[in-house]
């Protein structure tokens, strides 16, 4: 399902990848010398999370640019652009930005919650 330019399926896929990555990570291991060492294993899916996030942000940027261009064309008197079309494009860009901000807020909140956990 797609809301404006943000594909909610991709967000759900990102959440699933985060859950899978969290399930795969192991706590600090103890090496033969008895020292606690961090597990340096590469988490799979980190690159795909980055690419999905970047793609989503690029889509929001594209929707905002299209809305601005449509509004500018209407203001310049382009007969092919009607007021309702310009207003709809601007509202789509506004909704896409608001949705992105809400996703960012959730990610920051989750990060702060994780950082506040005791080890």
C-alpha cells in the first residue's frame, strides 16, 4: 500500500529487517584469554536498510520538487496546470514530508530507548 510517495510496504520491510538483525546479533563473547570482546560479525541487511531509507527520502524529495514546480507553473500562468492540480500536488508533498518526519521521530525514539537500556 502506498501513501503519497511513501510505500508502507517498504517501511514494514525495514521493520522486519531490523527485527531479523536484532535476533541475529549475539551479546559480547569471551575469547580464550578471558577478555570480553565485541562480536564483529557483519549484520546482514544493513546495506539494504540504507538503500531503502535513501530511496524513500529521494521519493519524498521528488514529490516535493514536483509540487513546487506545479505551483510555480500555475503562478506563471501555464494553461496546462489547473489550480486543483497544483493544490493536490502541494498537499501530496506536504503529506509525504509529514509522514517522513513521523518515521524519523519513531526511529529517534527507538534509538533513544535502546540507548537507555542497561547492558
